């Protein structure tokens, strides 16, 4: 039997309802670049879900493109974006932000969630530096929900961070590549309306959350970035056949499908965590979402990987590896049970 793969959460194609609908509407003739009727329907459903009737919604082809375009749109040429040291734009986007001419300014010691206190300390140090006019200026703040390590912000933490951003005139932008899995976690208390009320822009992830491709960028306040559509085009992030994204998000936001499919990933991850704890595995970080990070002796890592594909995250030391287990909307009970059996068999 082929090894089941738990290395990431975008291995499968799209949710069956999306596949069916794309097949049914394949022959329809619609205008391009997201001006079609289905894309507009998707926008209206997203506006309803976030509770802002006049919010701006744009469909981009992927997460890196969304981050690059939004950040470039917010910043002046001499400004950079403030992020955690482990923020996706800082470590896993191949310098896409720097390629656009903007430095990622990481907060010392901030390795997961960014707190309001950490941002205040960072800004206080910057403002106290007499050479600050010779430096890249902080122009906005980037976080992700969930974080790169699968952690959640509470509604209170997000509100406090946003208030700190406002005090320093820094737009807050939230990367929601895995947002469905945050919304589905029982520990989560941030809803889409709460998120929209506490940032200047965010995106709703599709690629990792049931769609073939695509992310929905949301600006709660209209006109936040003037001519954003043109900026998307300039960055090569605009789909000519925009309805490909429109159909997918219209489906994901029908009958609460987006949040419902996230629950499957959470259930599977919870079952795997129970086995890991019972068998004495060592966690690299704790979180309640769909990503699990464990520290394995290299020999054990190789043995497990021979039967189930885990994701390499980083080396913990010379003889240990941090491995990632990621579940998704498509993870089956059979796959989950298989991995649990493999983990039990190779427990030390």
C-alpha cells in the first residue's frame, strides 16, 4: 500500500462540491478577471459572513501573491513590514516581500504569536534610535491566523494588538491561509466579523482549505488601498478566468461549508495528538489546530517516514528532527487510524 502523506495540508485537490459545480458550469460563458456573476455572488456571501455589506473582496491566485500584493499596496518605498521571526513572509516565501522592495522587520524574540506588548517594545526601541531616519521605517504589521506553528490568537489578544497598531498608525494585515482550521478549533473565539473589526486587511485561505487554488483578500473599509485591482494585475496575480476562484469561494461560502470542512481536520488532529501523548512523544510546540509538531530522534523519524510521510520542519539538534504532521479537510478516518497505528508501533 502506498504511504499516506501527512506532510502538509494541500495535497488533495478540491472539495467534491466544488469539483461538481465546476464541471456543471464549465461551458457557461462569463466575462473575465472576476467580473462574472458567480464571483460577485461569492463576494456578497463573504460580505455577509464578515458582517460588512460594503467590504471589498478580491480573488487572488495564491497566498504568496496575496501577501506580496497587499503588503506592496500598503507600504511606501522606504517602509517595511513588521512580523514575527517565524512569520510566513519571513521564512517561507523565498524573499517575495523583499523582491517587491520591502524589508521584513522581525521582532527580536517573537517566535510565534505577536503580542501588543512586543510590538510596543519594538516601536519604542525604534523611535528611541537617533539613527532611525537612516533605517527602514515600520509601515505595517503582519500576522497569520493560525500562526506558522498552528497557534491561535484570542479575540482579546487580537484586539489589543490592533489597538497597538492604531496607536502607531500601522495597518494590521492577517494572513488566513489556514483560516478554516482556526475557525473550526473549539478553543477559537475569533469569528469572521471579529476578525474584520480588528484589522485593516485579511485573506480567507482557499488553497489549503478545500479549493483547487485561490485566496479571498478582504478589506473591511472600502478604498483602503486605491486601485488594488490594478496592483493585482501588475503583480501577475490576476486570473483571466476569474470565475475559477469565484465558483470555488461561492461554493465554500454556501451553507457554511468553509467552516464545516475545517472541523474534519481538527477532529483528525485531535485523535493523533491523543496517541502521541499516550505514547510519550515529545511535542515541539502545542497548538489546537491542524498542524502537529513533534521532536523525533533521527532514527525514529526515518522509521516512521518509511510508512507514513511526515513533513520535515527543522533540525532540533544534531540527532533529532522536528517533524510536522498536518491534517486537512480531506483527511479520512482510514488515514488517521493508519497513522495512529504507525505511531504506536514506533513509539520508544
